[in-house]
C-alpha cells in the first residue's frame, strides 16, 4: 500500500489556525448537538397524539413500522427538497421522493417528505429588483429546513437541492440539526448547448447594439434548453463540487446527467446510505461532526483548484459559522498561494461541466490534490470512509451501482490537468486590502496584463447607471468603476451580472478597466478585474461612501492592494455619501427589511441571523478580521 503523502505545511497551518480560532464556538456547538442526539430516537419522546398526527397520512405498512414502541426502531428518513418545475436544475427532483421511499423500504426503513424550501433562480432574476432577495433566500431556506426537521420524527435526512443559495441554505439548516446524519442529493447538469465562448460573443454584440433582442434570445435558449443545472461553472456547479469534496454526496454524484439510470441508482443508494448512517445503525455519522475544520478547509481548496464561484467566499463562511467554526478571507488567500489551478471551465475557460466531468471531473481533482498533500484525507464522509473513496467514479455493472478507479491521466488536458502540470501554480482567488476595505478578486480568467489597474474612479450607485453611461459614450477611456450601496444591508447584495459584457467590450477596445463594488459578481466573474464583496460596505460606514469620481484608484491583484490615492486630510474631511435609491418596497423587498437591518458583512458570511454558538465571540472575531 503506498505511503500517505505529506500534508502541505500551508494546509496544516491554516487548518490549525481555524481550529484554534474556533475552539470556544466549536466546543459549544459539539456539546449542543451531542446533547440533542440524546440516547433515544426523538419520536419516542412524542406523545401518542403527536405521533398519530405525524403518521396519519402514511401507508399502513410504513405506519406500523414507525409506531412500534420499542427502544430501537427502524430509521425514518426526512426528505427536504427544493423541487419546483421552473428551475431547470430542480425539475428532475420531482421523482426523487418516491425513489427514496422505495429504497428506504428495501432496507427496512421509512421515509417522509418532511418539507419543501423555496428555490429562486438567479438566472431569471438577474438584473431585476427581485435579485435583491436572492442572497437572503439562503437564510429563508435554512429556516425552512429547520421547520421541516423540527417534528422530531427523523433519524437522518436527505437534502435535495442544486443551485446558488439553495445548497448553502440547506446545509446551514442541516447543521442546526447537526446530530442528524445528512446526505445531499443532486440532479446533474443539462446536456451541453451553445458553446460558452459563442454565448459570450453574442452577449457582447448585444451590449454594443450590433444585434437585437430576438437574436440574443435565440442564443440564450440554445444555451439553456432542458432539465438540469446550467452547464457553466458558476455557483450551482461549485455547490456540487463542494458537497463532494466535503463528503456529503455519494462519490461522483455531482455531474451525472438527469434522466439516466445511473442518476436514479445514485439517488436510491443515497437513501440506503442515509439509513445506514442513522442513529442506532452501525455507522452513525452526524452531519455536525462531518463538517469540521478539515472539511471546511478541504472545501476552500476544492474551490480554488477548480476556479469556482466567488459566492463561496461568503457561503463557506456562513456554513462554517453554522458549525461553530470561524474562517476569513485571509484563510482563502493563503491557501490560494499554494493550491494549483487544475480546471479550466467557463467562465475560466471555454469548456462546460459536462466536458470537465468527461475529462475526469471532481474525482480526478480530489485524487490529484490528495497526492499533493493539499487535502485532508482522514475526514468523515457519507461514503463511510475517508476522502480516498471520492477518487473513484460511479457506473452501472449489469444494472448494479458500483465504483471504479478513474484513468491515470486527464482525458482532455485543455480542460483538466494534474497537479504536476497545472494551468497555474496558484489558485484563482486573491484577497485585496487597503484604505477601501477588504475585498476578493477572482483572477483565474484575468490575463496577467490586466491584473493591475490604476485609473480615475467613475462612481455609480447602480449597475444600470453604468450601463446608461456606456450607451451615452461616456466610458471610452481608462477608468475604475466604483459601484457602491450594493452590500447586504443596502439592498441585499445582488449579483451585478449585467456588467460583464459591457466591461468586457471596453477592455477589448484597449482601455484599462476594473470594477470595485460591495456587491457580488459570482460565477460571472471573468476576464475583467473585479474587486468584489468590499467590506465594510458603503452603507455601513464603509470607505466606498467617501470615494468621488476622479479619485485615482488602484486595483492590484498582484500585490493584493485596493487603494484610493487621496491625501489623508481630504479623505477624512469628506462626508460619507448616502444612497439616493430606496430598496425598501416592491417585489417582496419590504418583507426582507429585518434581514437587511441585521445582516453581517460579506466577510462574516452576510447572514441575517447570528448562530447561537457565536454570540459570545462575534465581537472578538470582528476585531481580529479588522486587525
């Protein structure tokens, strides 16, 4: 048996720092979930009336199993689903509950659809007022998950979800019930449509007025055309990568297409695994102990190695906090300095996730990172062993689900490479800091000559204002676009996806262009340097509120600097400006006022509720981040 590779010293150092920083909150979290687990299945603590209500609608055979009043009864599985038939990624989930119930019955267990959670599509709401609900939908999903699980009827849970805020919300909710085992179940990507480079070209043509809306719509409908996840490597597909590298999927489950027998077999096996992992079984594996400091660090490494979505510099922080762990952007930055970039998937390349999966996919990435000592191998997973199990791929062997070793080399080195020959020796993410605050920048698709921009600021309070200025011909020059009042407290921190084609056009015309914002760009972050998630945000006394058009701004992704070159006296005498546009009403925004009022900064996870394990330590954590 080959010897275990030595752990990379940076991986060890960052992990130990997270462990030490998190010890008080993590200890309280573990104490609480271990107390929640108790010594008996919770439904036996229900009154007979409670129990009768809970099983009233079940088939007679399942009802008889669940009402056996014995010390140990067969496990009952919760199904929490984000199914709706408007989201292409979630439409395939419709059939999953019946498959899960059938598989549970085969191993003597039962399953109930415990609850549904909302699932909005960022692709539909992009650039619309309703996009201001998107980030906070994560917290609504977490709370809805808690409502689904609160009936004390369940021994383990299966979570059905795919897209942007949905998987983080489900996991945060699951961690609130950290004593329950959790298996996450994806749906897989849609078939490949229009090539991503061609899609980007059409969008740029539309931004320049060279084609009309009819041509644009035809192109978009060739890109997004059937059931399954959108095939570019944005937040949804980054979610699926994370669930594997953090050990919450069955190995190789992420990118198996919907509507296939293999997809069905993996879903049914997920139910059988959930039953095996439940309390009373031989492999009891509570999710609160799966998601430890090593799993979170593994998630960061996976994100960096694949050029994943910048949204996870927010979501992973929030997930960690839900498990009593404290991470920050310095942790991302230090790991990015040593983690190689192994994948080129749009928007960081021309390929889509189907091509990535065919080349070797997540299993190949995990194997390469393990061999390089850049992942913790000895973690708990739903597969019942360490991370080595995730270096294999699933297949059907005469109709039966099995796993096999992946090929030794990538099937397409233009899409996926080994750790000894990466696309870059460093990950695609950087921390920027300076007198404008702290921000993250995704550089995996930014050419080296564009990674440092010093130019006069042009200040906007919305992305539409920038687009209007472009149409008027006012942006044919070098500039740094400062788009402020886009943070969690200002308007819910929407993605500024509409800016990408316009800024790309200006860059291709030879201008030095960069973006600085307290908003998000997500998987849309591409070839234009974008300092995003600036914290503290402008509305929360952040420095962006002091910037004026004409100020010289430097965005330097090489040295990690984000600086306004304004003399100190002038800077301090400036009165911070306030937003002129109200985001309080319309499209349901009035219902989210409490979320905006209580939101943390982006580096603290942009959450609207504070996990109880952090109540005593939040001030100290904020002081550490500021220092």
